[in-house]
């Protein structure tokens, strides 16, 4: 018996100790730490940083070893005077401005990976924050509805008592309606619990396998006094895409310039069959292609790239307008929900409390019935639930606004 009691106490203690209060800030911190995509983007950013040193100014030189002008009859290297063993060095020269463009493209790619990482963290923080808020809210809603259920059960018991005592103002349908109200509130509690479990399971994709408790307060989110949306990661990505398209147009424009190359060769000739000496041969020269032969093709490629650049510029400008409109929309929604919540908190709930106190005094003086007190109590609980809903909506809108503040502080 003592052993069983010890095991039960140990199990209860371990569950209590291991359960971690999951605050809003902790949920986001754990999600960013354990998110595989976040780690992948971080590795891509490091890889692009390393790639900055891999942008070459010159193409690889080419070294050619060969035998030139050998006799096809017997492959005798001594027979023909022009037969030589040759080593040839070739180097393609870079086009003017090509390296600078490639370097800028590499820098833009690196910047894009950094902003993509920040954008993912901002999006992940918003997504996890909303899931945390949903799980927290449904637990709070279950608690509020449970309070309403207790009051409704008291009302149902009182109605039943009045009906059984033969009260003329109480009919059988009143008893049925009061019990139905209890059943309906039980269904709402079950739905809230199911919704909480769904949010917790979804949130579990980013959290370590631990036991968490939700008895934590809502976060105190503060908005920055001023922001510059142009610094937001999403708009920075749009801007970089526009610049990349412009750089690509410049790079294609270089195709209209000739590609130059230099080469040098040294040929060793063997002595003639009679033992006479032969001079070695040296060759030097330049080469270039003729881009004007494909002028129409190059012009079409440049025109296509320029149109893509214009499209990227237009998308960037549209994204700026869209984000500004979204910011103002969420800001107005948050302000409205804040006013509604404060109205409940500072006016409606205190008035409801005053009504309950007045009815309690009247009930003590036999000037009001218990049913009046219970109905007032139920009305107060419904107001508390509505106030909590507006508080939750306010926090939800603030989470959306926090996303717009990512990297946007002035």
C-alpha cells in the first residue's frame, strides 16, 4: 500500500515538475529553434556568403598538348619538316564590365538569402503566434463556458424545483428549456476542447516532445511608434528581384560585344633523318567571335530581359502599395477591437457587477428572487466571455501587425 502511494505521488510530482508553462514568447523561440526550413535557409545564406569568393574574374586557361603535321605513312616524327610536338596555351579574356555585373549578382543573391531567412522567421512567428493564441483562447473559453454551465445548472435546478412545487408561472417547457441550455453549453465546451487539441497538435510540429501548461497570461505586445515598410523582408525580396532582373539585362547586353582570346604555342621539331637540326616553332595570336552575325537574336534576348525587369519593378511597386494597405487595415482592426475590449472592461462588466450586488441585497431583503440573481450572474458571465473574445481578437490583430514590423524599425 505504501509502495502504491509512493508511485502515485512520484507520478504526480514528475508530471507537475516536467510540465513547462508555454508562453507566447517561448513558443516562438522554440519554433524558430526547431524549424527545419529555418535551418535550411540559414545554411543557404552561409553557402551564398561563401559563394561570393567563387566569382571568377577570368575563365580557366586551356593547355593543349599535341603532335602537329605528322606523316600519315608510318607516323615518323623525323620525316616531315613541319612535324612538331606542340604545347599550346589559350586564355579567353573577360568582357569589360562582366566581372562587376557577376559580382553584383552574387551580392544580390546573398542579400536575397538573408532577407528570405528573415521573412521566413517573421512568417513563422506570426503563424506560431496565432496557433498559440488559438490554443490559449480555447482553454480560456472552456473555463468561461464552464462557469456559465454551473450557473445554468443552478437555474435548471431552481426551475425544476419551482415546477415541482406547483408554481403557477413555471411550466414544463421551462424545465425542458433550462436543461437544454445546459446541454448546449456542454456541447460548446466540448467543441472548444476539440479546437484546442487541434491547435496544440498543429503547434506540436515545431515544439519538442514535452508536456506544456497553458495557465499563462496573454502577451503584452507593443507596437513600434514608427516603421518603414520598405525595410520589411518581403519588400526587400521584391526589390532585390527587380535589381537582379536589371543586372541580367546588363549581362545580356554584353553579348553584343566580341569575346576576345589570346593563344601562344611552342612546337618542338626533331632532327631530320640525316641528323640535321631543325628550329623549333613559336606561334602567337588572338581570337574573337563575331556577335554581329546574331544581332537580331541578341537584340531579342535583351528586349525580353528588359521587359522582365520592368515587370519585376511593377511588382515591387504593387507590393509596396499592398503592404501599406494591409498595415493600415490591421491597424484599424486592432484599434477597433481595443476600444470594444476596453468598453467591456471599464463599463459593461462593472455595471453588471453593480446589478448583481443590487440584486443580492434585494434578495437578502426578500425583494428579489434567486432566479433574478442567477439570471444576472449568467448575463455577467456572458459579458465576460464577450470581453475575452474581443481581447483575444485584439491580440490576434497585434500579432498580425508584429509581422509588418519585422525589420521595419526606423
